[in-house]
């Protein structure tokens, strides 16, 4: 799918303007995503979009080209603040992207882990480091030992927000020596859980299978 955008020169730099916001909205691009622009001549670029886990986003297109756009004209506008722009070969861009994301991820993870060490509770609990597969696939693993010791026989659980107000009903499934909570999509979205967050699940009511959730993030 091709998108037309306008290029504007600002103090010697070139910026994408009219048509760019439509491209961003259509592909749900947000802060933290990284875009790689591959020039195909004749004012045409192919765009590769990577999420905050450094994984290329699959938009389920028939073509391998995530998006394309042409520029319409060059104009002058008042100066605006520039973003992070890197020019280079595709291979080097991907290597730089991976390296940059690895450093940023290690820093974020270190900060979150440091906060997580201060967590204390009188209840039995288990913690989960939210990986991309958990957030995208909408499930949360549970230690088999925890289930066997405290929840054995329960197939339906209730997750409760740390403020005690919001609640979500989920299922507990077993298979191939592991346990997982499913039906957690609403919990993940409404709790604004991100990759890299650490969730503490405290068992506050064993008979009813209620787990109070504390989320440790950078915020």
C-alpha cells in the first residue's frame, strides 16, 4: 500500500509532513517504535517498523513491504525540533537498532528489577517477568509448584488490581508440565502492562482463588 507524504525543508534538514500522520495512525506507530526507511529510487521508500522489543511488526500484509510512500513537493516551514534520524545501509541500521535496543532494554530491566526487590507481602505469591510472547499472546504462566500447593483443583481464578477495585475473571489451564492463566487480555490492556514489567500475584483468598496483582514498571 502506497502513501503520499510531503517533504519540508527546515534549516537544511528534511521532514515528513502532510500525509505522515495518516501513515502513523494506520500502522499504530507510537513512541518507542523504530522505523527503517529503505530508498527505492523515484522518491519511493519502503518502511520497516520495529516495536519496543526490537521485533519487526507483522501487519499480515501479502507483500513483505510494510508501507510505501512518495513525496509530493518540497516547501519551507518554521523550524521544528528534529527526532532521532540515522542514515546508513539497511544491514548496519538493523545492527545499530539491535545494539541500541539491547542497551535500552538492559537499562529498563535493571531499573525495574531494582524496584522489584523492595516488594514485600505477607501472602503467598509468585512473580512473572512479562515477555513479548505473554503480552502479545494474552496469557500468563504460573509455577506448577505454586498451583499444586495453593490452588489445586481450581479452574477459574480472579485477578484483582492492587487498589482492590478492578477485577478480572480468568481461567487456569494445565498442559505438558506447565500452568498458564488464559483469558487475561482485558487484564493486560486495562492494567497497561508492557513488555519488561514484573507482575506479583498474591494469593489473598485461597478458597475463591483470588490473586491480587502488583505491577512493577519504570513509571
